[in-house]
C-alpha cells in the first residue's frame, strides 16, 4: 500500500508539473497571440495606406491629364481606403472645382482643414473656391492665410491683392504689394499687379513703369507685354507701343490675334504713318471676319481721308451702312465723300437718311450745320446746331459749334420742335 501511495504521489507530482507546464505554455501562447494580432492589424493598415497612396498618385495623374471622371473615381477609392489624409481631400476638391461641382468641393476642403489646419494648399484652394463664388472678402482671408503659412510663395500675396482690388480696396492692395517688393525683387507678377492698380488709379506713367519692369523680368510672357502695350497706348506713347506690339505679334501664331494687328494699325495712324496702317487694315478687312467688323472699316475710312483716297472712302461708307444701318458712321462718311465731290445737297440728303435711322446720333446734326452754313442756309444751320447741342450738351465740338453759330443750349424738345 505504501508502494501504491508512493506511486500515486509520484504520479500526482508529475501530473501537477505537467499541468503547470501546460498552463505556462498556454499563458505564453495567449500573450503571443495578442501581439501577433496587433502586428497583423498594423501591417494591414500600412498596406492599405500604401494602396491608398498609389490610388492618390494615379488620381493626380488623371487629373493633370484632364480625365476628370476617372480622377474623381480613383480619389474616392483612395479615400475609401484611408479617409484621414488631408491631401486626398484637397485633390478631390480640385477635381470637383474643375467639374464645377463647387458645393461638394467646399465639403472636401472643409474636411481637409479639419485634418490639417496648417495646410497651405487647403487655404489656397479655399481661396480659389470662394473667388469662384464671387465671395472676394472670404477668398482674400484664405489667400492671406496661405501667404502667412508660406511666406516664400509670391502667388499667395498676388492672389490676396487681387481680391482687395475686386472689392475696391486699392490702397490696401498696393500697400500689400509694395511691402513684398524687396522679398520678391525678381518677381514679374507683383509688378504686373501694381501696374493694374496704377491703371485703375489713372496713374498711367506709373503703370507703364511697372509693366516695363515686369516685361524685363518676364520677357517671354505675352500677357505682361500686352499689359505694357495697353498702358503705353493709354499714355500716348505710341512709338513705344508700336515696338512692343511688333514683339507681341511675333509671339503669336499667324492670324491668332487679329486684335493686336488692329491695335498696331491704330498706333501707326497716331504716328502719322497712314500708308502702313492702310496695308494692315486692308489685310484685316479682306477676309470673312473683317468684312463685318465695323471698327476696322471706320479706321480704314479715317486712313482713306488722311490719304485723300476718295474711292476707298466711298467703299468704307457703303460697307458700314450695309453692316451697321442703325449706326451713324456710314451715313456721315457717305456725306463727307459726297461733299468732297462737290455734291453738298446730296450729302445733306445722306445725313437726313442717317438722322431718320439714328435719331440720337449727335454727329449727324453737327455735320448738317456745317454743310447748311456752307450753302448759306443760316437758319437751318442754327437749327441743326441746336439739335446737336441738345443731343451732346457736354461734347466740346458741339459746344464750339454753338459758340460759332451763336446758338444757346436748349432742351431736346425745343431743339426738335416737340411739345
């Protein structure tokens, strides 16, 4: 029996040791399993993040190539894998802005700002979005925030200044620009914006200077050069404008910017070079587009008068009456051509026809007064002068004519014999 007890005791000790050993193993296995699960979860998150990043890169490429439908589907797929990425929401907003889905873009940018309040892009594209909404004050706030977050990028300062211009705060816009001129001394955009502000303030010399500086810093930028041209023309610097225009025309594809060639012709007229201007204008009026452009035909008529080209003047008058029958220029030019031919009575008939078609055109009674006076019909000349001054009370030419004719200003009803 003792032997049995000893055997039982040995068995019990062995069993206990086995149980303890098993318990220890089981405990370690449980602990190791929890570590393995956490590691697996983290690994899966890393893989998912990698896949989301790959989809983001693909969406960005699709956006840059202009395939917006694919881009929005791809970025949505990226966000479904990992939603808490600010740059993904910003890209989604950019795509939606291009698709003109502005409300959805607002939601995306708001989420991006929640995730990363210091994101420069989130502030900048929010500014673009509110500019599209014509909420210029809010756009300015976001652009200014972007500039403060990244003071090395001039485009944010320029955008903020442009919003100030939009709301009429020109002095603030100018002060903001000038405060950054030293930091961005080689930046053409700041000087271009200052040129625009100077134009709006009527400071043409300053505008020319700013655009000239900008053109030196960005000699290959046609937009800057065009701004310079327009400022030079406004300032009466036609020789400089001609030089700039020829450079600008050479930058364009042939026939791409007819308006620039028209501007060049007008500069040549101002520079008393009518033959060169006529050649340009004949070329411009010689195709289907120019055939119906009244401004071109008016300038060609003026050049024809400078060159005493009566045949061309007659052609211009006929063309203008045909394409703009309710505008006075064609009738006035026809009357001038007839008067040049010694047919003043016929000229007055042409003016009477114009007056019926264009009753509010003050240029017609001015010419009527001159022609009536040349025929010795003084009363009719005075009546025509009264009509002219009634239609154009502030016009210097009409005022001088009234002084010469001794006609005092009267109301329109009196001038036209109305009740």
